[in-house]
C-alpha cells in the first residue's frame, strides 16, 4: 500500500474503434444476454484503426467491449434483470448496463471478415452501439 | 444495416471507480498475465460509488476492467508478448496493453472486503492503475 495520490483522479477519453450494425433497433427488443436469442451483427471499424485487425481470422473467439451509450451512469443499485421481485443490489455484483462506466463485455466468434466490416455471432447490443476494444479469448494454459 | 450516422463519432469520458494498490511498482516487474506470478492486490474504491459494492461477497469470481494508463494508444501493430521473433500482428488479435483504448480485462476472486477496500487474487496491473468496472463472471447456463 502506498499513500501517494491516486492516479484515478484523472478521467480518460474513450475513442470508439467500431460501431455495431444490428437488426436490434431498440433497447426494449434487446435480449439481456447473448444466449437469450441475440442476432448476428456486423462491427464496422473506423478507417483509422484497420491495421489493428491484421491477424484476425474467421473462427477466432474474441472478447468485444462496447460502450452502452444509452445506459444510466448515475445508478449504483438495481433490481437485477429489471425484475422488481429481485432485491436491490449494487451494480458491481450485477450485469446491469446501468453503472458508472457502462462497458459491455461480449464473448463472440468471428464469422466473416470483409475489409473494415467483421460479422460476429450472437450480440445483444443495439444498432449504433460504439465498440471500444476487441481481444482474443485466453484459454487456461 | 442502417446508413444512419454512427453514434461512435462521439467520445466518452471514463470515471475511475477505484485504484489498484499492489506491490507491483513498475511495468518492467509486472507479469504479462495473472497466472505468470502476479500478486494479490487491493482495489480501493472511490467514496462516490460504494453503494455499487452492495451484495459483493468473499469468494465471488468477478471480471475487473482496468484502464492501463501507461499504455501507448497510438500503436495498432505489435510483436506479441514484446518478443521480436513473433511476427507483427494487429493489436485486436493480441492482449497487448498498447491499443486505442487500453482496457485491461482481469478475472479475479474476491478474497476480503473491508469497507471501501477489496482484496483480490492475482492481478498483473501495477500500483496506481485505475479501475473502471467490476462485474460478476457469468457461467454458461
């Protein structure tokens, strides 16, 4: 433990790397988790980051991070799954999109790569959702 | 697919929710992955988000997202694991901290909860690293 001033006093600006293009047009239609009937989607990458896609292959399993831009960032306690019969709980022990930094975490498979457009398996984010990162899934060694 | 203007033209400000307190003082000493000898660490949460911890329990498995604030955000291709014998590859198919949005993804176990301080298992982030989110691990249903 140190007593130095926290580096976290700063704030940091995210630069979206891609945008979700999906038949999911609105939040009401979006499933809460990918396995609950989410459709395939396209990720359309920004021209400035295309070099970052080099080495990505169809069939790769990746973690995609989104910015759930319509989420309420001032909420710290929720009824999990919007079910009022569930007792209120702190957002950090739930997968609620409402939280101080609404980052969505999605494990997906790459289905197709077409230049700046990457088609992925079941994604529960709505059309227009910004993508902030993509990483390979690490399997236990 | 829509042809509407991308929502991702905007940028988004992250607000750190906690800070890593770790015996890892510098990047040179930090292992590349948690299973490569990373130490336990404390996450010290900001006073404004403590309600979000409600319901968190010792023994819970969580995903912690960090902001790797010392990473180079302008790099799009790297030699994986800083090994120059590995061919250059796009950052989105590697776990390099260098990438447009240097978000670190860590699967951890909660070992102790002491007010605003949460002790977690093996974490490869250095002392002072901002934490931006924490979520429960979802197991396949």
